[in-house]
C-alpha cells in the first residue's frame, strides 16, 4: 500500500525544507538593510506575491537611501569651510 521513502526522496524533502526556511530569512535581512520591515521576507514564500513584492522593492524609494541623502544634506551645511 505505502512505499517506503528512500534516501533520494529524503534528500529532496530536506533541501526543500531548508530552502523554505532559509529564503525568508535572507529576504528579511535584505528588506531590513534597505530600511523596510524584515517581516516582508515572508511574502517571498507566496509565488505571485513574491514577484509583485520583488518588482515593488526594486522600484521603490528605499527609506535608508532617503535618510542617507537627508544626512548628507544636513552634514554639508554644517561642515566648516562650506558656504551656505
């Protein structure tokens, strides 16, 4: 009735589980470094939503870059020897 699971099947199951556990962690780290919530990494497990999220992420203005530009503008005004 039931066939026993062999080593190749167990390896495939193990790899799939590792990918499904590892992928959201990596994407969450990428999202958090860009200034978004790391929980957005869970969206990458949903097939169609992951494509939409990836396009949004690539085209959006990242909060970390906006903050960097703001800091550069404010630092340039306060450095000695610069003209206002």
